[in-house]
């Protein structure tokens, strides 16, 4: 059986003149987990003819042209599974990618901003957390969540409760998620920490960053499940 190709969607970062270059990044821990579990990672890049991308994770009013969408779909066709990365900014091309992935029933994990963009692709959105109660830029910080036993996520993690990191300014309420996806975990203050689409092959959105929890056994299992789900019959 051929190794599945996993597309990691590139994340734009705000341009800083002192840096000289415009950059689109990839978190190398994600590439590492793909390779470790038998996948071939490739980078999915935007197809717009621009160097100016959205500079926040709240809203992007960019509309991709027919040609830009068609070229983006060609990139998607190369891949068997996907990872939507976290980051400070989100662009409309990420939402369009998520829409296409779901339409084609291809496996995907959405992490943090990737969670947001899958939810947006489904027709919902997230909210800015003005309290900043979940925005801890510290890989060692953890907070408590409860996981629903009746979920694919529970079968991967094997725990009803656990500690996760919290590096995000956007949050999702039950009302924003429940009509569109199956909620699989909550934080103690009632925000949605994860969801999945039971009627799809493998679609999981996580608010936390599993790639920063190398010490946890479930993290490798999570990416192993993505790779297995991406293998062609």
C-alpha cells in the first residue's frame, strides 16, 4: 500500500518590514508526526496572486476567483488527508480548503485556528474571547477539559478528563457548534474544546495544540488515526 500524502495547509503571518520577506509557515512538529506515522507531508499554499493576506483570525472578506479556487482544488486533489494548522491569522483560502475537504469526505484534523476554519466552513463561526482567559502563550500551561465518552476522540485518548494547553483568543460556544458538529469536549467554563463530524470519514477539530504535548501518548495515536484514515482502499 502506498503511503498517504498529507497536506499541511500553510499559515500566513503578518508582514513585518524588518523581516524583509513575506512568509508562510508550517509547524514542524506536525510534519514530524506525519512522517513518524507513515505519511508523506506536503505543504498546501494559497493560490491568490497577492502578497497581502488577512492579519487577524476574526474575519477575512477576501473572495477567491474561479481560477484561484480551481487551482486550490488541484492542490487538494494531490492529498489523501489534511492538517489545518493553528496560528494568529486565518484567511479565506483556509475556509475554502476546509469546505472542499468536507465535500470530498477526506480526513482532516483542525488545530486551534484550524478548528475555527472548519467551523466556518460548516456555516458557523467563533467569538473573540475578550476576557483573554484562554490565551496563555506557554506550552507548559494546562487547563481541565471533560471528554464525551460517546466520541471518536474518547476512543483515541481513552480518558474522560484531561489537561490541555490553551493558546487561543477565539472561543466557541455550544450554540455555535451543536447545530453543525458533534461536540466532544468542554472546558470547565463551558467553551467547546473539540468537535467531530460522525457522518464523515475522519474530521476532528481541537482547540488545543496536541503537537505541543509530546509527552502524551494519545498525540501519536491521534496522528496515526489520521494517517490510517487517509490510506486508500
